[in-house]
C-alpha cells in the first residue's frame, strides 16, 4: 500500500493538499509516510485535533537516506561542540577545511544542521533532525535503516 500511495503522489501533476487527521491505521500510516517522502510536491499539510477541534497546518518530519560514516562523524562533533565553526572542526578532526565545508553543505541540505551567520563567523549547530537522527541511528532495525524520521514541527508550538 505504501508504494502505491508514493506512486500516486509522485504521478500527481496538480497541487497536493494532504490532511493527516486519522483514519484506518494501515492507510493513515502509509499515507503519512508517503507524504514524508514527497514533501516537495505537497503544498499544505493539515491535521485536525480531536482535543481542541481545530484544524492546523503542520510540517511533517523529513525522511532522508542513511548518512555515511563521514557525515555522522561531523554531526557527532557538532553536537559535542555546538555552536562550532568549520575551522575548529577541521582542527579537531584533522580534516581539511574544504572537506569539512563540502560535507557541511551536505548536512545542511539534509536539514541536520543550521548555519547562523554572525559577522564573519558561521556558527554551526545541530537541528532537531540531526539530533533525532543521532539518537535513533543505532536503534534502527537493519531492514529500515534507509529511513530516518526527523524534525517534527507543528506550527502551533
């Protein structure tokens, strides 16, 4: 069912509005995961709360591929030393600053880090996506290791 819903979303050429307010568990779960794999195609995602009877626009967790060993090493260093800067990371990890910079760009594209510009300094810190990834990466079953759920943000918090 999941793959069918992913295919449906992939092949939809019109604007997509997704409401993940519930329903049968097998459909709800498959639909939610399919939405997470197609965030770039979905214009708006909503959820209705049974508690306060309000419809809210939400953003779903980002699903990404498993990070390679180098990216995990950088992410772990950032968590231990945040906020940090690329030159300090290069010194700590004994890696060239250009390699650090290239890999930081990959981490930024995956939404695992934030880079905040303060004057001439770029302070690097871990996002909730990065922190959740590191927290669960050792607990993910081998068959599911290509999926990482991270970064849940609900606009009303």
